[in-house]
C-alpha cells in the first residue's frame, strides 16, 4: 500500500543535501569525493525551512534507495527529517532497479506523485533532464555543488512552501 499525504516534498540527496560528487564503492560504501565537503552537510538548512510546515511529508526520490535500500537511505537523514518520510519513488517489490534507473528523475517523481495523489507537492533535485512539462513548475532545481546552501534556492523553497 502506498502511503500518502496532502503535501509532499520529493527529496533527492546528491546535489541537494550535499555536493553532487558522491561515489559508491563495494568496500567503502557511499562516500563524498569532493575535498572539504561531507555527506548531508546541508540537512540543518532543510530542517529549518520545513519547521513551520509540519504537514509536509517527504518521499525519497534519491538513487540511494535503489542502490542501498529504503531503510538505509532514510536512516542517513536526521531524526526530524526521518519522521516526515512516508516512502520512496522506487519500490523494490514492484519495480526492476535497472529499468527504473533508466527513467528520467522527473518521470520517476511524476509517476509516484500520480500514485499518491497529494493535494500539492514539489521536488528538490539537481537533475532537471526529462521532467514532464506539466511538472516543471513543481521542481526547484539546485546547483549540484551548492545544493540548498545557496540563498536563492532557500528563498525558492520558502516561497514554494508558502504556496503548498
């Protein structure tokens, strides 16, 4: 059964909550490959932006779910953000990981949004390739190296949250 909420944030990790230069190695796991940067360094910014909006739920749209699993991906978030997570765009029981990985992120998000049927939604992602035209107004595209640390992105998030 797909969990839903009236207001949803579709959340990518890489290029949003930290620099996009993240790699996966079978022995090292997932690691930051940009000197001076750390994984999830901008999480406190998202916590602060979402704090006035407790009704906003999170759906994980990150490739981390496909690569490492939903529970692992969710566990990497702060407790405050974890409590908002209601699911992910990738579901291992129903979707083939390779086929799903070949879909543009915007299609992954729009398909999931149609399944959940929220009243309103938006997405934070550094990848705007292949987003359906009817979804583009709901996408806040981040700079892959700045993510949500960029002031103009924080402003865009604040404005989007006010409209939800």
